C-alpha cells in the first residue's frame, strides 16, 4: 500500500469533517497579483512583454514547480546535487503558490485526504467550478481532527529552506529587479504579476479538471478521489496533467506512461541525466507494488 511517511494519523484523524475559511494572506497576495495583472497588463501590453511572460512562465513552471517542488522536494523521484535542488526549489517558490514547507504540507495533506474512504469536498475539487475556484484560490481548510506532519529534518532544519519559507513572497524581488533593469515596468508586470496570476489560477484549473474530467487507466481502490489524465494540457503543464498516472505511481519521475503521451519535465530530466546533473530517476518499475492499484483500461 502507498503511504506517506510525512503524515501521522491516529484513530480520530478524519479527512471529511472540517470547514473552509477565508485566508487574508491569499486574498491580499493572489487578489493583489490578479488586480495588478488585469490593470497593469492592459496598459503595458507589448509583444516583448508577452514574450517575457511566456519565457518566464515556461521555465519557472518546468524547472521550478514540476521538477523542483513536485518531483524532487516532495517525491524525491530523482537525485541531484544540493545546489541544483536549491535552485530548482527556489524557482518553485517564485511560482507564487507558497514556500517549500508550505507546498509540502498542502500537497501531502491533499494526497492523504484523497486516499481516504471519504474526504471533504475541498480536497477533491468536488464543488461547482466557481465555488471551487474561490475555495482553492482564496481560502484554507480547517479539519476538526487533522493529522500531524513529520517532515524530514533535512528540510525542516535546513536554513536555506527556512529562509525560503519565511520570505517566499519576497522571492519575486530579484527577478522583478532584473526585469525592471532590462525592460522597465511592462516587463515587471508581465514577468511577475501576470505570470504569478496565471500560474496560480492555472494550478487550480488543472487540479479541478484532473480530479473531475478526463481519461483513466488506473483505479486506486478505496480512495475517495481519483485522478484523471488531461492530455490537452500536457505541454502547458510540463506533463503534470497526466494526473491519473501520478495517482497510480506518485514516486515516478515520468508522468507519461502510455503511448502517445509527452512529459516535457521527463524529457528535461533525461537531458540533464545525459549531462550528469541528475541521476537515479525513479520509474514505476522501481516502485513497490500497490495492492490497492488496479488497471482499468488495457
């Protein structure tokens, strides 16, 4: 059975009973970015500014969110030098969702909840689309009987990660100053505000579809929430939208497991492996067999 060693439960731990509360930090941070993106983006649009948005978003989502935060820090699906891990994870912080410890907690709590027999609708994106958008982007969930976290000491006691966690919003400043120096205010608006807004909203949107609509080849028995593959978003998400594959094999460094699927993040990892920058890439064949996992589409 797949387990998450960072989550500690007891007999009272329950993923279903709880309440959703408005998060002032999310309202100010995400709301401010969206407002600046709408107003500033309208008045500062140019072809070069759009190009800056596309380049910064693509690089940061691929090497930061997908390879840094998700596949390396959270799942340890490949090995790399510590300096490269720091660099990738810092890019992941610049996505604008949370710091490294915050991302681990958010990911692992949702992962644990979805694998229970029942969980709150917040964890599975089970409410109507607009309500789920408001919940996920501007709110937090407070469980009545939550589990506790046992995050590894190499993260919790790491001064670099502690610093990133405390200053995760401020991590936009170095990139912002560089963009301002090169291209002025338009580049800052499109390289920071528009990018962060699109990344946060896009993260929610893919999560919504990847837990409600799409194609499945695998079923996790007894799990309240299943993942779905969303092929049309594969290139935009660097392979992250193959969520059914990820639910089936969370520790795999490759999300594209079927013929015709393309995982840009995996292709980047293979290139870096050839250069000697990463090694020990984990594939489904390297993972322990899950008794609760069954194939549903042969």
